[in-house]
């Protein structure tokens, strides 16, 4: 691997104009395609094989109005008045009549005819129906309806608009993301002590991100791409793109400071650090592609989209960056006598102990104490994770100042929280009267005397003459545990009710679908983790040729993800520091959070593992001195890992400023997980464990050693034997115990 990448790096350096032209051409192609075709993101989440999805598919044919998007116009009369006052009633009726003529609207239901007036007669609720999916609803149509509704405010009525016309996720970049990018630039400049060196990782990362993200938007024209996918791809692609370029550039600068020729340095940096980048990127890609095992298209697209941007980040780092190093030439060499030059020379010669080496010596002085302290500390932080509660987002998780959130709260106050999360009980018959069967089903549900049911409607018959729906309004909101239990209670008796009426009975609708998504994710979590971690451990086994290193890496990851989950629960469910983090509403977090966080954090944690341990193993392969190799690896890699972690933290933390609670807990969990994993697990726990294990940390059974291919991630084939260890072969090293170390 190192030999191939060394040749690639040299070719990119020598033919830098061609490599740069190739990337510019690719940028032009995707940019031109975007200008010509645009994008078509889809906000619909389907759950193949679930009861709710089966019901939705039936209703799309028999009663399409029940599956289209809806808008809710809420009218609230001033204190001391009612919506029945002639003046206010006239304004409401006029507004509903205008809404019927709004773009893409099929019908608008007068609240007085539908008896959708609160008990105190201060609030009226009008339903507006669109016979289309959310992705087919134009933004201009939503704006037109808002303008119609808000005109009623001039009469003194308070008017808000809610409903499923509002998407709960999408690609939004604000000031927070810009600040995160600025912090990344500052970290890069401070790390390298040079504007030119600090700007190169950002330039290459943005190039790869632009190609990956615009390419994804183009793909949305021929395949379904969820509206959340670009946000995750942007967040992950930007973070890893900077980090991968940082690792290679850092090695290049160190080699230049030691006097190496610029071309040879770029080639060797690509061969050694580039190998770590390739395998680190593969672990992230494996983790993200593992999201496809859940069987939810929405989530699969998110994972594949983010994996695509990671692939672009790797390709840019090993092709475009060496080409740019060629253009920079010796200008990247630290100026003789400068602080950066002294630091790089001291690093290379080990003449001065910097922070990374001092910390490594401290935590390895008493390694067992370090291991126990880290495990106990992170275990305590992870304790709240046992209370993790999940639900799909709705308008109740939108920003408090948004009209959809205000409408949601007004409906909850006037009609009860369950009005925002109604359940549809679908009754489909073969040859009997669907209305009679649905009436009997409704009576059967009513006889259960379920405490969480507020009301049960009369049946509504579909156009095919075989189906009917009964609407059940829960007392609790759509994300409440009581509503989840209500769905399960009704479903527990639907087989019996169906047999009694000779019909198929399904509990469906958006609320039931959200519950099915959460259940599917919960059931898939262990198989997903087993597949992803198993594949990644196999990859680490190939890279490090050790049994201990992959197992230690996985255990450290469990500590990191536990701490991340614990922090998310404390802030987003318990409300600790909720105001400081801009969390407007506490409660269950986004159902996709655990599985997405596990996938992304595992991949990034393995990045740090590869960055750090590959340098330790490289020293061990060349010297054979175990403890000093751990210290030396920390000396070389800690600065890069620190900078990489700070950059990733700043990128993820910037997304915590997002208004929507869909992405916010994921970004927060990743920010916490990155800090914990980089500083407490990889830079503290890992050196302590390796020193505690001694040379057995690199042990591999001889039979397995012969079976596994030698990938030469350390670049042993590129360097002569170390003078301090004569007789050591370039690609193989055996310790004095006779156990294979490679």
C-alpha cells in the first residue's frame, strides 16, 4: 500500500498541472450539471414491511386525501372574546374560502362546519388538504397560504399555520457553520505557523466537499435523496476532508524541516500518512454504508451520501494535495530558525519534549491507574444513557419562533396534545360493507376503555368501496410514551377485531409510522453494530497485524459513544444546560440519532486510532523498542490528532446552532464524542493500555500472520533498517519472545 501511494504521490507532484486540471474539470462538470438540472430532495420517510407503511400504501389508492400533506390554520380570539363573534367568524370564513383557492390546495374545511372549535370557543382550527406528497409541494404554495392566513391578524385574531406542509429537516447553512469554519482555519494556522500551510487542508477539503455534495444533489434527480442527507454529508465531509489533508501535510512539513527534498517528501508523506488516511477513510465508509442494514431507505441514503463525501475527501488528500504540494515546492519548508522550524526539528530528533510526549510519559508512568481512572470517569458520564428515549421529530420540535411550532402549541393547549398526532385505523374488507366493519372495529376499540384515548371518530369510507378509516385521537402528544403504548395496545387486538369483522385492520398514519421507525431502528441497532464493528475490526487487524489493538480500539469506542449518549440525554431530555445550548424543548431525541451517531463516531474514532497507533507501530517496526515507540508515536501524532479533534469539534459544534432538533442532538453527540475519544481515549487510554500490555500488544498468531496480506501501512518498504536495530528486516519484525510482531 505504501509503495503504491508513494508512486501516486510522486506522480501527482511531478504532473501537478494535470492533476489540478482534472479536479477543476470535475468541479466544472458537476457545477454545470447542477446549473442545468438543479436538485430534487425528498422529505418522505418510508418503512418497507411495517404495518403503518402497508396501511399508507393502501390509503394512497383508496383515500389519497388522508395521506397527502395537510396544513392547519389556527385562529385564536383575543381575551374576553370568542371566534363565534360575528366579526371574527366572518374573517375566519373569508380566510378559509381564500385558502380553498390557494395554489395546489384540494380543499379547506371550515372549522365551524367541522366543529373544530375549542371548548372555551376562543380557538378554531381549519384543515387545508393538499392531494400530494411533501416533496411535490412548492415552497411558493406554502408562502401563499401563510400570506392568506396572516391577513386575518389585522382583525385582532391571532393566526398561525402548522401541519405537515412543513419539513422538519433540510440543508441549511448559517452563521454557526461559518464560525466553525473560521475556528478550523485558526487551528490550522496555529498548528503549522503558516497561512499557506494552514490554507491547503481547507482548500482541498472544500474541493472534495463541493464535488461530493453537488454530485449528491445531482443524483437526487434520478434517485430518491432525503432532505437530511446533504446536511449529514456536509458535516462529515468537511470534518474528515480537513483532517485527512492535515495528517499528510503535517508529515510533509516535518520531513522538509529535516532537510528532505520536496518531491521525495511529498511522495513519502503520501505513502506513509496517506496509507493511514486510506484506511481511516475506509473505516468511516464502512460504518456509514452499514446504515443500509437497517432497511430504511431514508437512512440508507443518508449513510451512502455521507460515505460518498468521505470517499471524495480521501481521493482529494492522496491526489490533489500532493499536486498542490508540488506547486508550493520548498515554500512549505519552515523558515530556518523560526518557531515552526525549531519545533519540527525537535520533533524529528526527539531533542525536546513537547506537550504530546510529556502527556504520554505521564499517563504511561502508572498505566493501570490511568486505565482505571478513564474507565470509571467515562462510565459515570455514560450513566444517563440508560434513560435514552427516542421519537421522530414533528412541529413540536421546531424553533419556538416559527409559525408551525406556535400552531402546534396552540392546538395542544386548546384541543389537547393528541390532536397533533392522530392515529388512523384502516379497515379493508373483501366483500363486506367497509363502513359497517369499521363501525364494529371502532366499537371494539372503545370497549377496551383505553385510558389514553381522547376520542374515536365515525368511519370515513374510501373511494374503492372496500376500505374505511377510523380516526383515534390520543390524549398525549405524538412523541409521548403513552401514545407509543396506545398504538401497541390497539395493535394487540386488531387481529381479533379483524377476524370478527372478516377484514384486515391496520393502525397507520404519520404518528404510527414514526413509532414504527423508532421500533425498526431499535431492533436493528445490535445487528448494525455487530456488522460495522466486525468489518472495521477486521480492517484494523490487517492494518496493525495485532489482536490487542483492534479489541482495544473497539472498547475505547464503547466508552466514547456511551459518554456521547449520556451527554445527549442530560441536555436534550433532562434539560441540563438546555438554554445555553439553545434547546427549546426537552423530550425524546431524534430516532435516527443513536444509529447515525454510532456510525459516524465509530468511523472517526478509528481515524484517530489509525493516525496515532500507525505512528507508534511505525516506530516499533523500525526500532523494536516497545515503550519508546509508544512515546515516540505520541510525540509525532499527538499534535496532529489534537488539531484534527479541535477542527472536527468546531465543525460539529457549529451545527449545534441549528434551529431544528433533527440534526442538533446528532451534532452535539458527535462534538462530545470527538473530544472524549481524541483526548481521553486515544491520547490517554491507548498509550496506557499499550504500555501495560508490553510487546504482546503487537502479538499475532503465526498461522494468522501467514494468512493475512502484508499491507505495509508503516512504509517499511520505503525506509532502510534502523541503525539501532541491525538485522531487522524491512517488512517483518519478530520480538525476542518468538511471537510475530507484524
